[in-house]
């Protein structure tokens, strides 16, 4: 079951927003280079490590509909090497110097990072400057990564029970907005793409004026600024127009229902409700509503549907924070002998209750404590700090929200939660998918 939850979160997230208690204010400096690169620096000497990260404001929603998967493909391709880093050496160099590295792609952005001993800061800056200026985009690398990405598709989607939940849901929930395809993209389009298309994508999006360099950890800010100037100031500003989709998804007026047959043993029920973009007032209330329904064993979904009624082995609610209006997902796997319509009805009962009644005062206080705890733990690592600072700058134009956004959650009232439940958790605003075993398809 943990694998299913991990799929739902890891496939999309990377967009999570966290803040800090007022008495633990996160100090940082930020500025722009002449080429448009935005820089954010947080100095913290508590541990001798440093996170070097670059967030490129390009995700799957920036792709050509006939070339979906490019953003995710580049997440892999840009570890191939550069003019000065031999093919396949990126990981060896970082790991050989006591560090770790990785990247992730979402609908809205691509994020790369290294966490290194602080005396290797210069190494992290050099590697990211190489990625930005001298990445190796050639036929050998493209062909290698085509195979890697196709294998990932098989492992994470095709060969994982309920693994296709996200693409199946988003393809039905969105008809015009580019959220209708998910970041993994299409193997068909990746196979059809030519080398020059990959090079054009790199020249369009992997430019300093579309990037945020965020560094957190055991650094000297004055010295770090000198290194950044040495490694990044000479990288030319991008000259191509950066596509920013402006499509607005039409308001839903009727429920969409469908059945997906999968290599599973127990049926699943997936509901997707359209919800506001991150940063909007209703987003905060919707996020807290989802937590109330499914976070922890004492939540409504777990306590009532899973434990008392024994309708589900797993049931949860996942609001996906996206730059444009997105989806709040509710996902359950039936208990043995339980029909999917029984699980759906049990979920509907709990949804109707929050639409009808205010959350109890004691439950609301517990919910507020959970939110505050999540904020604190979200900034517990230098990598988390670097990523959150970059996210706040890119999505909201205000990195200091890392210190102040908690107040937006604190303003949410019980009445607000009831109001958003009535506004968004309606049948005409949702997609419902039943996941059934393939053995039932013939029937």
C-alpha cells in the first residue's frame, strides 16, 4: 500500500509549500545576475553541508501537445554530461566527493540539486553551470535516455498496480489545459522526436533567465556570491520566447465516470475534484480539508471508512498544489469482498458530512497543529530549504513566504472549510474512476 501512496505523491509533487514558525525566521538574501538568473542564498552553519539547487520554470504544461514528456526526458538527459563532464560521470563526481544528487519534474517546473560537504560548494556550482551552459545534447545521449525513460514508464506506470491512476484521471479531468497529460509524457512522442527538437527545447528553457539558483547550508554569503559570479555571470541570457500557456480549463458542468481495467486484485475508487491553484485563498482551506479527511489514523476516512466500516484497505485525499487550477484526488482500495460502489458511497458520506456540519472545535485544533508541524518538518533539511525558497520565488514572486505563508493557513476557519467543501466537492465538478481487475473485463 505504501507503494501506491508513494506513486501518487512522488509522481507529481515537488511543488510542496512549507513555512516556519515566527521564532525560527529563515534569513536569506536574493538578487539577480545581469543574464536574468535569480539567486537565493541561505546561510546556516548548524551542519557542514550545503545544498546547491537550480529550478527551471519548465514542466509538462510547457510542452508541445505532440511532444509530451520532454520536460521529464530532460530531467534524465541532463545527467548525461557536458563539454567538460564525461558521459555518465555526473553521479560519480558527486558521490565520489561525499554528496548526493537527484532531480524531479512536475507539471510546472524541473528541479535539480546536489547536497555536498560544504567544502565542495564550488564543485556543485561548477556542475550546475555546466548543465546550464554546456549540456551534452547528442544522439548517443538521446538514445540512451529514450530507453531509460521507457523503462521508467513500465516500472512506475504499466507494471505497478494502480500505477496509471494519474494519467487516466488527468486525461479525463482536463480537456483543453495542458494538465491533461502528466509529466511522464508519451513514449510515442519521445521516440518520434528528432535531435534538433531536443536541442531547441534546451535552448528555450534551460537558460539563466528561466532559472532560480537556490543555495542553503554552511556557506559564507559574500564568498558564495563571488563563486556564483565566476561560474554563472558569463552564461548568455536566453533569446527565445519562453512559452507560458494561458489556456483556461472550462468549468465542469457534469460528472465524468469511467472504468479502468488493471493488473490488480482489489478494486479501487478514484475521485478527482477540480480545485483552485496554489496561493489562492480557497486552496488553503481545501488543503486543510484534505488533511482533515485523511491524515493520520484518527482522520475521518481512516477512522470511519477503513476501521469502523471496514470498506477499505487504504483511503486518502491528496490535493495537488499546481501553478494553475488543478485537482484534489481522493483514492481508495476496497477491502476484500467490498464492491467499489460501496466504497464510493462511504467516501461520499464523509464528504457530505463536512458539507453539512462544521468540523468539531477539538478536531480543528488538532488539524491546525498538524499543519504547523508539517511546515516545520518541511524545512528540516538544507535541500528542503533550498527547494522551498525557489518554489516560493517562482510560483509567487515572494521567497519570504517561507516565513509568512503559515499565516494564510492560520486564517482558515471551520466555516471556510465547510464553504470550500460545498463549493468544490460536488458531483458535477468531479471525475470518478473505478479500477477493476482485468479478469472482470470480459464480464
